[in-house]
């Protein structure tokens, strides 16, 4: 029998989940890298004055030998280099398709050591980019969202900081989901139905809290600021032809271009952890089978390779977190245990977990609708603007966004939500979770499913960023 995962083996903390339990360092300790830190101190100003490219081009190529064995230092270097790389590419009207060696060389080296791609990922933007405001409060125990700050941003705005920090706090609150899930698997091996039931009840409560955390986004992140000021700098260089990077990006003197997706909350390991624990399977958009959950139908969590967005996003997670998900997939058997025991309270607790996860995905659709769908529609109706923009935001309102994974934004998210209810174990749970009872109430403002098929519509596609292509209703994309 395969042993259950040991969290510490995968850089996961029982207290902080996929976040480092010891907060990320705010500066590199060696004077060798002072020039990098000086640039980061003034990054928003250098971006605003469009001086960032010249400053980066004048940097020397620095060796990372001094920090190669220090994980916190490597994470800080990775975050710095990603911010500088994206600022360099997207700062002016015409994006650059080549990174200078001054940042390309160390970025490639650091990324290899950390087992992450050389592009701004969720890890570099969120997991390794936060600090305490007041150290004393942190020492008291629980983390408080109001006591967290970002280390770096592109814009220097509270909107951008809040966007990252809500994700940080989301990961922190999700730590209990991980521990509850593993405790459930342990109780299953002990065949302790009462303990399994109790742990599933706690897991359902923990998942419910995640939705409340996510909705905090609206408190201090303005949708317009996100869509037009923040989001363009989060874009990667994959499927970005209409934004000016048809081939992708060359790193230093490399002859060939590389293509990477930009930062996306889909690169969080937490939700995929919950899907694995609860046996929620996801299929390519529009290819959802009607078979019984658990049957031998290939999902995108298997090796089908069809429009495999979620598996692709796993490759943007830190290597240890990827391996944790693989290990968890091998040992997770909660649903099969629930079905085997056929005990009312146990079944109800399991279905409650699915209900909470489905409710979370409903809330996610609401956020995406407000921050992406409606902003795109508002821009189109308002016409052109002379405000300072670059990259993606220059083309907004003219063309549809094409996503990294090739999956439609709203159809993709709705299918993920609906698939969450498919494994329901009880008759009542199957009826409720398949009826759409939990669906979002904001359908009128953001549902693009019923748009006139003869019109060209703008359906945003992928991640915190995306790119654009003018296509019809049938085309695809994703946040």
C-alpha cells in the first residue's frame, strides 16, 4: 500500500498550506544583487515613465552562485526577475520579443533550480510575494489579511496588492482543507467511519470559508483598475500574436522563441487538491460525458491530452507541489469508501463537501463576470480611449481574448462547476447538485451562453491575463 503524503516532503505546511510558513524574504541579502533590488524599489515609477527597458538593458549579467543553495533567496530572485521580465516586455506600445541576457540568464537558472517556468507564475506573484506589516502581530499566531502586504507590484496600487493578497489569504485559509483531507484518508485506512464523517464535516466547513475569502476581492480591488492597469502586465507570451508576440519570447541569445502562459489563479494547487480528494473529474469543455462518475471515461486529469488545460496549469506550479498532487491522486479513495459503506451521515458529509466546492465555483463565476466579462463589454460600448495602455489593454474592445488553454471562459467555468456535483454519493445529493440550485444569481449580467450567435462577442480567455482574437461565439478561451 502506498503511504499517505508527508506534507513537509513537498514544501507544504500544515499551518500555511502551499505558502511558505516562514514568510518570504523581502530583499536579497547579498550586496551582489543590490541593483536588482534598487530597480524593484522604483518599479512602478520606472514603468510609468517608460524607463524600465533602458535600465534593465544596462544591467550586468549577475551570477546566482551565491544563492543557489538557499531556497528563500532563490524564491526572492525568481519573483524579482519575473516582475522585471514582464515589465520589460509589456511596458511600451510595442512589446519586446526578446529578453536581454541581464535578466534572461539568471531567470532561466533560478527557474530550473526552483522547478518553475521562467515566467511570472502564481507562485512568483502570490505565494512568494508577501510580508507582514507588523511583525509583533504575526508572532501572536493566526495570520490576518489586514496585516499582510505585498513585497512588489507593477503599479504600486492598492488594487494590485489586494488582488495578490486575497489569493495569499485564500491559500492560508485553505491549509485546513489539506490537513482535513489527509486526516480523512488516514481515518479511512483505520476504517473509522465516525472519524471519516467528522473530518469530512470539517472539510466542508473549511471549503465554505474559501468562498468568503474570495469574495473579499471586491473590497479593495476595482474591476476597471484590474482589467486595464494590472492585468496587461500579468500576460505571458503564449497565444499572444494579436498583442504583438506571434512567436513568443526569446530569452537572451537563444535563437528560438519560447511560449509560456502568464500568471493565473488556475496555477494554485489548492483547488486541484480538493478535486482530487473528492474525486471530481474535469473534461475538455463541451465534452462532458454522461457516464456514471468513476467510470472509465477519460478526463483531463488523465492522460487524454485533449484541451488539457488543468494538466497544463500543473506544470506552472512549483515542482514539489506538482509531485504532491501526483502522490495524492494515487492514494485518494474518499468517494469509493463512502459508496462502499453506504452510511447516511457519512454520505451526507461527503456530499456537503461537494456542495461547498460547487458553491465556491459559483462565486468564482461571479468574480470573473465582474472583473473580466463586464469590463470587456463596458469598454466596447464606451469606444476608444486615449488613456495610457500597453499590450493587452490596447486591443481590448476590438477583439476577443484567446486563452492559454483554448477553453471558453464562462462555458469552461460552468462546466467545472457542474462537474463538481457529478460524484455525489447520495440520492438527495445527486438531485440537488445536478439541479443548478447553487448556480450564480448574476446570470443576466455575465452569462454569455445565450448571446446572439450571429454577433461577434467578446469572451475573455485565460488567466489573470490573456490575448485577443476576433472570432464568433463558438470560439474558446478561459480565465
